[in-house]
């Protein structure tokens, strides 16, 4: 298969894919991969296969094609191709929750000095790295990466990237419980979709609606949360987007749990868990198990709650997800307090505080914890964040966290 024929077949596959004929598109692209002698064409078709498998939640296949793409990029001996293939390798590992590998591949991308194309990819690299740091609950570095990605998006006038970063920032602020910002950023993403997204994939609309649903639920606006989640689920079902279906099912379950409708919540959690297991989203599984635990606690089935916690703890430790561990210690503390088991209670209180210290989840001005309840937060240029009221009260005389880090212990 020559260069022109390769190009035609790739376009044919794209047309089928955009018409929701995914399996047909995959067959066309696989045929190109088998028969094409054009390395640049093979590189491009591998990019199409990586994107398609990512959207279907077939992350192991996504990783397999990303590895083949690296070899093709080396064959082409072009730094731009190599940067793009390492980014795809980073994204594949991000989807499989291999966050340390993601960070390592992202750093490789940023160290490559390619041409303008490579520089345009740096925003996507920063976004992927931010998502990985967030998965590891390293909040300052995550925020630093997201803000960098946002700067790249603005400098390159890349509205799609800006939309994706806004959704990640919504997720970031939902985790540290500044729910106003958790809603503001996906609303901003939804505005970008309305203003610029006529030719975009519907996944951008679905993504912003899902993150809005999460924020609305956290704020207690359950009817709005349900509306946004239904909109997102509708698009996810139309496009066979399994990862988003799993997240929407989790959100539906959380909404029902917030309404104390545990009987409706349980089957939604089960359905979400089934897809999360199938696609390998271990971070999502932790969230499902946290929800299931809270349902058992509502029903006062404390031993069943502890069984769910045990499964979630194993996953959180395996991933290095510190926030997940903190939440689990918090739930254990409540369970053992109810059971009157003082030794176990004390053990989890100690571990809870160790997690808070490790993640620096406290305000460097007032010393109170961050992420315990809904609070307005503000980040300084160094990406350390504080209670907004503390910054307003004390004024900014530089970052107290950075000052503390710069004080080196003297020799004794």
C-alpha cells in the first residue's frame, strides 16, 4: 500500500469513526497497519487507533499501540514524532493508573527539544502530568501542571485543551473541597463547548456535563446534578464511551446515596464497578468502594462496610493514592468509634493525621485542615493554596509554605 492509498484509507477510517461505525473504522485502520509501507502513514494510523481505544476504554490495547508507535517514531528519526509517541505512552499509563510511569514519560517529552509541533504538545503533556500528580494526591504539583497547561492553551489559542484543563481543574477542586471552583471550571468548559465546539467531538460536552454533575451533587443541588449526569450519560451511550458511562453510573449512585435511597444506589455502584474493572480504572474503583462503604454505614452494616474499605485500601496503597487512604482512615475512625473499639480507633486517627501531613492538606496561615469541609481556597503563584479568608485577613507577604521549605537545618 503506497503513500496516497494509505492516506485515503486513514481518511475513510476517520469518516467511519465520526459516523459512530467504530468497529468498521478499526478494521480499516488495522488493514492499513498490516499493508502500508509508509512509516509516516503507519504513525498516523497508530495515532487513530490509540485515540479510538482510549475513548472505548480499551486501555491495554491503547498502550500496546503506543509502544508500536514509539518504534515507528524511532524509524522516522524525527523529534516531533517521538514527542507525540511518548505523550501517547504517558496517556496510556495515565488511563491505566500507572501514575509514576506517566510522570516519567511526560518528563521525557518535555526534555525533547523538537520544533513548533513539539512545543504545541507541551500543554497536553502538562495536563497528563497534572492528572498523574492528582492521582497520587500531590496537589501542589498537580495545580502547577494544570496552570502551565492553561498557559499553553491560552498562548496557542487551543480551546479544546483549555476545555480539558478546565475539567481537570474541576476535579482538582472537588477533591480538596472548594466546591464553588469545582463548579466554576466545568461551567467554563461548557461555555467553551457552546462557543467554539461546533465541529468538536460530543465527548467535550459530555465531559463538562459530568464534572458539573459532580460539583452540583457536592453542593447539594441534586436535581441539577441529575440533569447534567443524564445529559452526559446520553452522549456516552450514543458514542460507546465506556469510561464515561462508568463515571456517570458512579455519579448517579452518589446522587441516590445523597438522597438516602440506598436500594437504588447499590445497583448503580455494581454497574459502575463492573465497567471500571473491565477497563482497568483502579482510581474509579476506589471511588465506587467509598460510596458502597457509605451505603453500608447508612444501613448500619458496619462489618460489610469494613469489607469494602479493605478492598479499597489495597487499591489505594497499590496506586499511591493518598487522598483515598485518608478518606478510608476517616471512615474507619467513625466505624470503630461506633463499635467502641478504642485501639483500632486510635490507630486510624494516627494514620489519618499522617496522611494530612504528607499531603500538606492544611492552611499554612491558620493551621486548619483543607479538604475536611467545603471552603473557598486561593492559590498563590507558587501553587501552594490557602483559605481565601486567611489570605484576605493576613495579606500576602510571600508564601509561608515556601519560606518554611527554604529554612535549612543548621549543623549541630
